[in-house]
């Protein structure tokens, strides 16, 4: 039993609590969904429990493949124990296929396969909508060192390779995703979450999104898509007694 103390931080999809161990924290996954700067809010029934299990699967896979990350273990249906890192204020986005802000920014059609993997760096600042920055901004502003950037980039590429392969086997295309990294006793760990809240997953045959875009774009059956991803990844059939809206 871990003794939970204060809330360290609360984001769109989760709350992070301190524990009595200064090196550990508890991540609690919420059903709440927020998009467009908080202008759109809703609840995806079961999302918290499903994302908790998807993250357990993803981070365990990364550990097995030798990618250092913050995950220690799942505590209960909605929470997991993680290493208490200091988050580097740079969001790393990895893209295989054009979608989202890349399509909007460049006019390239959504769904276009990129000739090579695109890595983007953004300043982690929700108020400013995580603006794109380049490597010189990051070092100039002291957000991360050149060595840390190299470590983040090579881990991001590894994560992309590992996830693309695993998802391909279950007929899911990994369109893009974002990662956050944390500092922990001189090491850099993949942190935050890897779930349908932070990745674009498309069904390989229908090209239908199986992620938070279903909520953003009112495509319907959002909870069903989250359940489907969990089920294909782990075989676990999530069930709830709650009525879906
Ligand atoms: P974008 O195309 O909107 O820039 O998103 C790229 C990836 O980053 C996509 O997989 C979703 C993820 N992402 C988040 O996890 N949180 C966010 O707030 C945003 C805007 C994107």
C-alpha cells in the first residue's frame, strides 16, 4: 500500500500524486476528455481504466526492449506507480503519416505517408498550445542540453520502431504520437503516457481513427475505440455497467 500525499500536477487526462517515497509518484487516469484549449469537454466512460492498462502494456514493452521509462507497476484499475521524474519542458512529436497540426500547417493531405519519420519539438506550454520550437531554441532557452536532445531523439525513434511493429501485427497504423521525457537521477526516462489520448491510431483496413480524434471530431463510439485498442493489444475485454451517452 502506497501512501498518497499531495497532488503534484493535474493534466487533461490524469492526476499525479506524490507518495511517501520522494522517488515515486502515482498516476491516476481520468475519464475526462478535453480538446481545443478546454473549449470542448466530455467524459469517455472507462477511458481512465483503459488508458491505465494500455500504458502498462506500452511501458512494459518498452522496458522489455531496453528503453528506459518511468513505469514501475499498475497499482489498481485506474492508477500506476511511476518514478517521480522532473519533466523536461519539451514535447517530442513523432510522425509517420501526415495528420493533425502537420496537415493544417503545411496543407499536405491527411493520410500522406512521409518519406521519412518526422521528429518535431514543441515547448510544453498548454496556454500557448505547445508551440513548435527547433533545437537552437531548446538549447538557447536552457530547456534541455544538446546531449539530452540527442538522447530524447534516439529514444523517440526506438519507441516509434517498437510500437509501429507491435501495432502492425494487430492491424493498427501508428500515424503519430507525442512523448514526454523526465530527468531522474542523471538518467532520461520516457514518461507521461502512451495511449489513444497521445497517439493517432488508425485501423489498418478502414483507416478510421481509434483514438482521441473520435472525440475531437465527433466521430462517435469513442469509448468503443479505446476498448478496441486495449483488446487488440492485450486480449483484455474491458466492460462497464455504465450507460454510454
Ligand atoms: P498534432 O498533430 O495535433 O500536433 O498532434 C501530434 C500528436 O501529438 C498526436 O498523436 C496527438 C498528440 N497530442 C497530444 O498527445 N496532446 C495534445 O495536446 C496534442 C495537441 C497532440
